């Protein structure tokens, strides 16, 4: 979804907000995968926190893009961000319970 949205950004944003938004979006599943590939639930928990931080970046950058009128308010993007956020929190909570 982020790639589709940023495809319409102005050309001068190719190495600016567009690139940063794409990197932040890719960072979310990448950190989940890296954490899952580690040896402990503690490390997975840590990387899920990093993924959550990247999600916050995506949310902020989408808001900036909307304010700059590069995208519409992108209600579908906001729904996706909220859903991914809930999934990350749920996964972190379940891992925390395993370690208790």
C-alpha cells in the first residue's frame, strides 16, 4: 500500500519523504522476521518493539504526506496502520506472558 501511495509523489520527493516512507514500511516486517530468527523470545520481543517504532514512523510520514497534499487522507492506510499496531501489541503481549 505504501509503495502504491508513494508512486504518485512528486519527482523531487523520490529521495526524500517517499524513500523514507518506503524504508519505514519495509522495516516493519523485516524486524519481525529478524526477531523471529533469533534464539529467544526476549530478542523477538525487542525486535517487535523496533517494528512498532517503524510503524509509528510510517504513521507520521503518512500524515506529513497528507498535509503536503501528496496523498489524500488515505483512510485505508490509517486502517492498515491501526491493524498492524494491534497485531504487534497482541504479539508482544503474548510473548510477555510466555516469559512470566
